[in-house]
C-alpha cells in the first residue's frame, strides 16, 4: 500500500467529517505526525485541488471538488445493485423473504426481493406498493425521519384500517415510531395483511439520510414460533453493513449490543 496516498486520503476524510476548518497542528495531533509532515500533506491537498486555505486565518478546509465528485458518484450508483449482496446473504442466513424498499409519499415501493424457499412464505413483488404506516419497512423509514403529528397528518391524511391490527390513530403511530427508534427496528404484526408479519431497519447514505429499508416478511404462523429479536439482530447487522457500503460511518449506527443494553435498561 502507498502510505503517502493513504495518508492523504485519510486526511481528506478527516477534514470532511470534522465539518470545520483545521490548522496544521490539528492535523498533526489527530494523526500523530510531525507539524512539518502535516503542513506538507495539507499543502499537497491544496495544490491538487482537494483543499483550500483561508488567506486570513491560514486554516484549511475541503474544497467543493469533493462535493462535485460525490454528487457524480451518487447519481451513478444503483442503490439496489450495491445492496443486493447484503440482501442475498441475509436471505440465505434466515430462510425468510427479504426485500429492499424506499419511501414514496404515503407508500413504500419494493425495489428488490429474495423469496423464501420455505413451503409457507410471505408474498410481495418488486415494484409493488404498501401503505408505509402498515409495514415494517415503511415504519423504519418514517421513524428515521423523526416526524411530528402535523407531518404525519400531511403525509397520510387518514390512517385506514387494512386489518384489525392496523394502526388508525396518529398518536398511536407516533408512539410506535418512537419505539422503533428506541429499539432500532420496526415491526409489523399482521397490520397490512393477515397472516404476514415483518421487521424493518433503515439504510443510511454517506450524508446520514435514510434512503432505503431492509425488510423481512415472515408468515405469522412461523413468526410466533421464532425469536423475533434474533431475526431483528440479523436484520440490523445487514442494514448496518449496507449503510457502510453507501458510505455511512459505522460508528454512527447502533450495534446489536447497544440495542440489547437499551432493552435491559
């Protein structure tokens, strides 16, 4: 590995995530390097167009070149294709139906899906839609947006009952979304279709935006006999890896051990 290149790339990432200008001494302390080396690294980044230096304060910050290239990468990236290996691995591990969904207004749209090979499986289809407040993937994405009551009213208008278990009260939906944020995953207990339960966890991009959700559909006859928390832990691990693939910092995501500590408190 080219250590000079690695040092420069690490410095760019550190400056970007710092979100404020830095001085030579800041970089030197952060990386445990001599001031002369830190100065040379920063000046090289300036010379190559990756950083700019304020003439008044002498502080450095990343240039807009990073934003330009990041936007191009984001436009070119096919989120579904990038995350498909993670979904495939989860489907193999659990044997359940796994899907990738995005939020579109009051509904979620299924972008990808791996069917369960088991005799009794939950049904959904790529391109299909479902009311976001009734399915786990939709709840996961709604919870990540931390909406208030007016925002939910504006999005849904009314909450229709699709089964006897559907949430039809906005206060109840807000409580459910808060529980989702606290435990790290969403649940659907036969709220959209009788006989079908589900779990969902959001996937974040490099800007910290919830851009999709990984979901798991499980027939209720099997869900009742399954350790839902064990499946949720696997789902959270999958969503965590998927988020890292999209550039999100792993340290900013809850781990299964963190969730377990919350449950015990």
